[in-house]
């Protein structure tokens, strides 16, 4: 089964641009890996951050367009730094959500299932957010 997205997922390999590929086994652990890998891919870029850095404004349709006067007053280097800040904030938000879900899993009995089977999580032993950060830094999934 292949799902369209921006990551090519190999259950035991590195991330690359392409599509999320669910291994034919469709095991819950492989679904978990695909989810984390897709989140990693989703935070490899920030559309708004790139738009600010390259165009010097937020798109007018964006709720953030109110900040365009401030952004317009910045130098190109400052806009680039602001774009990087927006990108890091996006990645940090995903991390924080995964950390909160880990707390719920460990202390409140929350669990995830895939096709009716329990889904293992926190393969790094450091929580969902640990798996996410590890994969962002090039960590290989355990075999």
C-alpha cells in the first residue's frame, strides 16, 4: 500500500523525499514508523518561513499578514533568520504534541491501534518525541 506524501519511508532505512510507503506487512510497528517519518518530513520545511525569507511578507490570505509591516522593515538577513525561527517553531510544536501524547500513554493508559492491533510506540525508549527528534537527526529505526 502506498500513500501519497512527501516522504519515502523504509521501515528500517533513512528518510528521503517521495511517498510514504507502508510495507506490505502492514504491521502496527511499521505504521508507527511511517507516522513519525511523515511528521519528520512535514517539518523539513515551513511554507510560511520560506515565504517570509524569500518574499519578505506573509501571504495576504494568511492570518499572519498583519505582521507584514514589521517583516517589511527587516533586512534580507533578518528575514532569513525570522524564517528559520518560524521553521524551528513548527518543529518544536510537533515535538511538544508528541511529548504530551507520551505523557498520556505512560501515565493515563492512552494507546494507539492500527487495524485493531496495539501499536508500539517510543521505539527509542525516549518517548514519541524522542523517536521524532532521533529521526530528524538521522537516527536509524531499530531492526
